[in-house]
C-alpha cells in the first residue's frame, strides 16, 4: 500500500520540493549560524533573490531570527527539525538508498546523512552526530574504543557529549601519528573524545610507519607494549576511509612506493592498506597499531566517510571490510556509489 508520502509525491510534488528546500535552508542555518544571506545562498546553490523570500517565510514562522551578525535558528526551529527528520528522510529517498546500498556493499548496516560534505563542510558535523549516536547504541559494559585520525574523526569527537556512556569507556589511538596536523592525529582525537565524554584515554607516541628493526625495538618498551595490547583488545573501532593519493601525499610516501600506489591504480586507503577498484591490496605500509586482519576479532567496526569524491575509495575498501561493518556516509557518496 502506498504511504501518505508516496501519494503526496504523485499528487503534490511541488509541495514536497518546497518542504525539502525549506528543510535544507533551516538545517544549513543551524550549522552555519550566525550566517549571512550571501554565504548561505552560495552554500546552497541558490540565488539571493530566491533565498530572500524563503528566509522571510521562516522568519515569519518564528523558526529563525535575523540579526545584524547573521541568521540563527530559534528553539522552535530546532524542535521542528527533530520532529520532521524521519519524514524528510522518506521524502528525499534516503531510507531507500540505505537499503539498496546495504545490499550492494553487503554490509551489516548503513546510515546516510543528508547533504554532500564535498560541497557543504557542515555535513561533516552530521556525519559526526550520526557516528556518535551509532557508537552510543553499541556501548555495553566496559568498552575500549580504538580511533584512527583524520578530519572526519575530529568531527565525530566534537559531537560527543558527557552523557555518552554510563559505563567505563577508554579511547585509544588505532595507530601512531602520520605527520598530519596535530588536531587530526589519532592521539589528539582520542584526548578530545575522552574530554567531551568525561572518560579516559591513552596515547601512542610512535610514528605511524617505521622499519622492522625500529618496530621490534618499540615493542620492547613496556608503555608502548601496554597501549598496543589495549588497541588489539578493543571492543569497537571507529575509522575513516581515505583517498589513496591524498593519503600517500600526507604520509610523505617515497617515490618508489608512490609509483607502486599509482601504478597499481589505488583509489582507497584504510589502516595503511592501499586498494584498487577491485578491492585488491596494491601496497601496504608497515604501520604500528591496528591491522586490517585484526578487525575480524573486534565486535563493532564503524567506518565513516562522506563526499561524492570518496565513492571509489569507499567501494574499494568495502570489498575487504568485515560484513559486520557499519558504514556512516552522506548523500553525496551514497548517490555516487549507487550510480557507479
């Protein structure tokens, strides 16, 4: 039987389009506030003339306030967004996309958030919020959560709150640092997650990639050995999926290995493994910390990656990912994956 939304789509498609547009404007104001009309129009791909009339409507409905510093969402606006979230997911077809993508990638669960993080930076906040919710649902008893680095993981950290866990939780870095911005290193992100949730964390002060000789010497250090044992004992792993070339450049990869990555047509990277479009490993970085094969022994694996530009990387990695993996992504990546 057709749902009420299905009937509306057939009889009043214009109404649904207006609802989607106003919902998108309201969400954008919430995450960009205080925001000016010009910046908002640019972010949404609308003309200022079209946006002006919509903003006036939302203001008249007391859903937003227009101040000299920019537009902000009201408490009524925030409440409305919460009430219509499930409806908007059905209207936009996100629920259907989740089912199709879950079957296509053969995964345990897929969560898609509205928007494309390549075009709208605030969509990363939505990815972070969805990730925090997914993590929280899976907490049971004492939990060790291993976390990788990257800007997406940093966004997740910002969305965690003190009510995250009622039990003992420990955040540990899944790997050593890779020379990126300190704020995006796994150690920093673990510290931020522990701070926001008022729990504990441990650090792993070693490089991400080292020679075999150095690796063996590190393992003799009691403190490093202890943290590595905690990492491999994790109940949950939260990780990103990187674009192969971007990750190779961030790691300051040698010319020889860079040629191996490009020559092997690598498109994705996770845990130091570089994958081509068939999901085959074309290069492996000798990293300290969690290895791809360790994931099969971990109860909960949550992968977070968004943006249409990440579609190939996501598809490639998922061919090697454990079926129990939960993928949290956005509309941009989901549409590209389904189209591909």
